[in-house]
C-alpha cells in the first residue's frame, strides 16, 4: 500500500498565489464593468466638447456668430412686454398730467384764449366749488381755500398758467375730502407753499412739483383711506408727511403710517398733510 504524502508548504505557497490571482482578477472585472465604461464615457464627452470648441473657434475666425433662435425669440418677447408696460405707464402719466395742464374750455370744446373770458370762467368755477363745500358736512372758514382774488385785474398768460394748475389741484382735493366715507368734520385750510423746500423734486429735468399743505379734522380710522384716495387721484400727488395731533408720522412705501400708542384709534384728531403735485414736463 502506497503512502500519500501531502506537501503542506507547497499548498500554502499555492494558496497564496491563488488568493493574489483572485484579487487581481476581481480588480480587472471591476475595472472592465465600472471604471472603464465611465472613463470611456467621459472621454467621449470631452472629445465632443473639444470638437464643439474647435468648431466655435473656426466660426469665430471666419467672423461668424452663433445664433440661438429660441433665446432670441424669448428676449424679443421679453422686450415687447417691457415696451408694452412702458407705453401703459406713459399713457397713465399723460392722463394724469392732462388733469393739471388743461385750460378752461369754451362751449365749442376749445380752450379759452381770451384773458378776460378765462377770468370770468375762473370766478364762476370758484364760486361753484365754494357752494359745494358749504352744502357738504365739512365746516370751513372763509379763507380755507387759497383761490386767487383778481379784483379788477386782468390776468397775464403766465399768471393764468400758474393759477389754472392750482385750481385743478384744489378742485381734486375737495372732490376727495368731500367723500362721505372719509367723515371729515372740518377743513381748516389748504395752502400752497411759496418756497420749495421739498426733497421730492429729484428729477427737475422731468417734472416740477407744486407743494401744498392741508389741515383738517377727521377720525383716525379713516386716515389710511384718505391716503389711498390721494395716491390714486386723477392728479399725481405724493405725500411727504402726516402730522397727527402734533406728532409727525412719515408715510412708508407700503402706504401705512408709523404706529403710535399716543393716538387712540377711533378718535377725532387734527391732521396736517404735507404733499406735492407732480407737473410733468411733456
């Protein structure tokens, strides 16, 4: 009977190489299945990008420009939208400016050119506004409205232009103040400030401003409604400050007043409004 000898050191040596070989094979399979396809994919992308860049360089040397039709169309549509909004805004400004630039008209629809006739129309319209104020629920003194008293004077053209604008401003303010929803009890005065100390005229090349002040008595719960009516009126009014019972409140961009615990809600208060009308140079 033959004896079988097992070469233990040989087996151990062969096992070592088998493990090494298996690990190397596994790494090769991993590389072929995952790493190599990813590398080849990236290489192809790099080649494509390099090809596009090379083609762009050729176009650039030839003086050609790459045109994206979809992008151009999107930009043109955006420009049309902006221009349309600008036209609407300009039309709104023209409409508001018309309300302060227009002159008393004749029965035939034209503007009054004769100074004496304009004065007569002015006096009649002023008397009508004063009568309407008397019939309203607002008490006012005789000097509450700053209309021009011409007497025997026949106004010159430059004076007519100035007083005509002031008339439209007063008329618009009275139309607002006499709204029943505001519940204004007393109008102490409307006055035009002779010296322009307002910071509002930041673009004198585009418009002039006509600053004015209103002092009245009203309920605090209607103050924000008054602000809204002034800002959306036919004439472009800009409010600078509200002085409520001697306390200054600056109007914020949101259209709200700074809160004050010293001004109880629902009470009658004295209000002084500093504002100005915008006279566009069209």
